[in-house]
């Protein structure tokens, strides 16, 4: 009875799992026997003969009520399904929070968001080696070869963008080069390491110790600056370099003395050495995951006791190191409770602790230490918020100097493509808005271009409110003014629960589907055509007129616009948006800026910021920039042509691998593009969203009026292209010319991905290309919709887009388009006012 209170406290305590990994689908190729051991390959055949296997299998069978055999447990798993067994295992484990390193490569693993259905709080731990390898696999955005400077710049930028959404960083440097980290690794050594890694080919695996040490030094700098903990794998690797005492050089480097580090896996079999380090270095903490439950009962108890021989109780933390299978989480939590009870029971019996002190120690080890170490705020658990982290250091230099005159613009783009924003003081943003967002009426996604009220058939009204939650990875200083920042927002019903009308979430969902189903990533690059207008007085009346009247690529027109470009291009550069080229276009006062290609989600975000920059810089010069598709009925229209390509493991797979492939593109590329061409009539209702859009899409205007494609055919709506330097006959991307500057870029790209997915699923054949002006063979071609009414009709009949984009979202879009059609048919000259909205 003396220890009943201790046992009850441990059993009832909700635990924080500080280190784990994603679960996998039941049909994953990863064998279930892997839940019981770190072994792989032929060594797996010996796993059933280990002590821990026999014990853990019995306990799983007892949980499931089955015979204690591997076959019986696996049959139960198949019958029950993953959701059922995960729910049972997580409930029995009693987690209040789960921190997942999603960098472990597992076949058919579930996204980190999936786990939130089972645990109140799920945080992400970012594995730095996986991030570095992903960057190198993707390739340099400007197409050039990687060098140490370009890789470092990209890695640091990408890593910083993740800071708002992660709870910790993690390195597996010990697996690749041991724990003898050289914090003074030379640039030359790192450069040679990068060359060696790149020469090994793709997929990239960073195993060069010099490069690993170089990356880790940069990570330590970022971790210390943002007060992010760093998890370091120790133990369970090449034992010659596994002893954590090798870390003393790093720990004694004054540059990183404030960076908090946790040593994973109890540093087994060097638990005593880890305990010593934790006792003498204030920044060192310990985690006993994996040792529990993979060792024998004696081994588990012995390992934890060794950690507590010298280490302060406040520095020892629990984790399951669960992975792939929910049973690993269950066993980790169950055995941890038993082991902690046994260890603390013995500590009380030997006089080291009182029972009351032991209860406090159990709470610290199983929960409170991790909450403090990872700075978790679990107060909002009931709403299952994905992240609720309080960072001691702020995300930008200006945050440290916040005052009442510093503002943050929270931007969104509605279903009619209009840019809108709410503005808050920076102090309020940092205190509450960056976590909880600001309120916004449902009606905001139902507003057409001509009024600030919802279209009746959008089914969205002034009843109901969402939260505009800032995506902190997009937070940037506004480059054309001082003391202001801007950030793109996601639409949530409540923080952590996406609203089904959210354009950015819709696009993310389609991007994920393309990746999950076909292991493909779509890149996009936009060309931005716009008219630059100045105010002039005509017959006593002020009106906006073209600032210049030069022809296509006119040197004099560029010269006139040059002062603006000297502001626009550096502004875009400050936002990390690559500008490839810019020039005067065919219309009077018309200009174009072409952006570099990048992953589709970033390309859409970049387009929003690019429009903001262009319009704002023009206003500073007393001018007006407009992206209206047909600003002047007597002049050429403006588009937002988009170039698209498909990538896998950092390689462009839209392009054919050899000359025998049809039309220079791969079968994957051809099927994807065939899907886009097939659905193009209905896609137009999203990427050409106004009646005015169809005044631009006319024959002989390089805008693509017929449903066809061509190789380097600028009169076709879809054109395959190949930049200089690529092999003759190959194509690297295709261009859609129908996209215009009034389209919501996230919805537009989402619709294109959905169409491409349909092409891949059905293996749609690509018709022969048109190698002449389509107008000359118009009788053999289908005309694309000549009005918004026609494209809307096509969209309403398109079950694929309705299914993939979401029925409610499509109803809202269609309602807005109907309102546009009705209004502009009754007010044909009203399009002239669009220059003030687009």
C-alpha cells in the first residue's frame, strides 16, 4: 500500500511523447515484425527469438484479445483497420501530446496531420538531413548547378520558413559520421563534401561527414537564434563513434552554449556517459525512447537508472520512438510507465526519494519536462490545434522593435481573384493574431468583381465566420514602405481546422494528392502582363490613359518604365521571387514581367506578392497598373501565362528521357497535359473568371481560342516549350495561355492539377499537335468557350473538377460567375471600372 499512490499517479498521468515517427498504411511494404526490432533484411528472421519480441507480442495480443501469435495479431490488424487499432493504441497509451519527426522514409506513411485524429496535440520535429536532401533533389531554382553558397542560402531560407510551425529540430548526424562533430569544419572541406554527394547521383543521400558537420553548424546557429531545441540521435549506431562524450567539443563551443540539446535513445549503451554530460552541461537533456521498450525488462530498468544516477530529474524525458505501427506507441507508453514506477519505487526503498518526491519526479519525466523543454502550450488541446508554440525569440528583426506604428497586412485572394487584406498592429499580431487569426465573414468568398456583397447563388451569406490564420512561412517585410509586413492567410473554421472554401488549402490538398498518388510535384512559373496608366485630362475630364505608346519590346517604352523596374525588381528580390526577364509588350503602355519557376504552391504565393509589388510601386509613381484581361477593346489583352512542368526526385519528368518518346515529352507528361487539354473548357471558368476575360481569348491574338495544343505554337492555348540549352526535340514544360491576371492563382493551379490527375488516372491520349495557326484549320477543331457563360456551363458539367476541388467550393465559384454574367450583360461598359480592382 505504501506505493499505491505512486502507481496510481503514474497510471493516470497523461504523457508527452517527445520523439516519434509517422504511422504507415496497413498495406505498406514495411513488415509488421519490424515493430519489435531495429533489425532489417535477413536479420528479421531472428527477431521472434528475442526476449523483447516474446514479451511485447503477448502484451499486444492481450490488448487485442487474440492468441499470442504473430499470425493472429496480424489477422486482427487486417480485420480491424488502421483507424480502429490506432484509436485503441493511442487511447490506452494516454498521450496529451505527440511530437513527430516526419523525416523517416517509410512506405505509405500517413501525413502528420492524420495523427491529429487520435492525439490532442501533435507537433512537428524537422529532420535537417531530410530537408537538405530534399533541396538538393529538387535542384536549383534558376537551373544552375549547386555550389556551397547557393545551397547554404536555400537551406537556411527554407529552414527559417519552417520555424513557426515546428517544435524542434533534429539531426541524425551520428548515423552518417558519428558524434565527433567538427564545429570548425572548413569551407573547403564542405565544398568537397557537396561535390561528392552530388556526384553520387539522385536520390541524394548526404553521408559526407564534412558536409554534415557544415550543415549542423548552420542549424545550431538557427536553433540558438530562434530558441529551438535540437534533438541528437545517440546510441544504436556504429558504437565506435556512438559515445556521447564525443559531443564535448560541440557542447563547449561558446557560439552554441545556449542551444538546448536532447540526447535521444538514452545514449544506450552509453547511458552513464549521457547522465554525466547532463549533470555538467546546462544545455544537455536526456530522452530514453527506444531503450524502452526494445530492451529486456532488466535492460530497460538498468538504462533508466543509469540516466538518473547523475542527471537532474528535471532533465530526463520520455518518448516512445514509436514508428510505422500504433502498437509501438502503445508498448512504449505502457512499458515506460512500468519502468518509471519500478525505478522510482527502488529509489524510495533505498531512501533516495520520498513517495511524494517520486510522484513529482514521475510527472516531470513523463510530461512536465517535455512541456517546458519544447515550450508546448497544451491549454487549447480540446480544439486539437496543430501547433501552439511560444517562441522566445521572434521571427524578424523588426519584431524586437515592435511599436504602435508597425503594422502587419493579412492578405487573401477571394473567388473572383480580388486581393484583400486586414491590417493589425504588429504588437497585436505577435500577441494573438499569428496564432488565432482574425475573423472574416463567410460572405467574403462569395463576392463578385462589381460589389462587396455575396452573390446569391454562391450560398455564402453574412451568417457565419471563419478565421484568417496567417501562414507565417509567407511573412515578409513590405518592400515599398516602412514599418509594415505582410503575410498570406489560410481560411480556418477555427485555428487548425481548414475551411473547405479556402483556396490555399484546396491547392495544398491537390498538390498532396498528386504527390501521394503519382509521386509527382508540379512546378509553375508565371508571366505577368499588365498595362501601366497615367492620369491625363481630356476635354476637361481626368481619366487614366496608357503611359506610353511604343510597340512590342520597344527600347523607348522600356526606358520610360525603367525607373519603376528599378523599384519593382529589387522589391521582388527582397521577397525571394526570381525575375527572369521583363520588357515592353504589344499594347500601348503594356509591360511584362516573367518569373522563375518553382513548386506550384510557392508559385501561386509569389504571384500574389508580385501583383502587390507592381501595383504598389506604380502608385508611388502616381500611376496605375492593371491586370484586367481586356483593358482596351481596341488593343491587345493581358494574360498571366503559366508554364508548368512535372518533377520527381528532383528531376524534370515532363521531359522525355530519350528521343524515341512522342513529341519530346514523357508518357507521364503527355497524359497529364492531355487531362488539362480535355478539361480546359471548364478550367477557363476558374482561370478566366470574368466576362471581360473572353474579349481577350480571340483568334490571332496569341491567347489560344481553340481546344488544341502545339509545339512552340503561340496561337494554341497549350504550347510545349523548350528553353535554350536543352537537347533538340525535347520539351521541358508546357504553357497555358488562357490564364489571366484576374484569376485566383491557387484555385487556378488547383484546377489544372485536378485535370492533370484525371489525365494520369485514365491514361488519356494526347491528340496530334497543331503546327499551324489554328484559325486556318478551325473547321477541324473545337472552339474554346467564347464567353463566361459557356465556360461556366462546361464547369457545371465537369464531375471530375467538382469531385477533386470540392462540391461546396465549386457551387460558390459558379454562383459568383453567374452574378458576373448577369451584371455585365446589363452593364456592358462597367468593365472600365475593373482597373480599380485588378
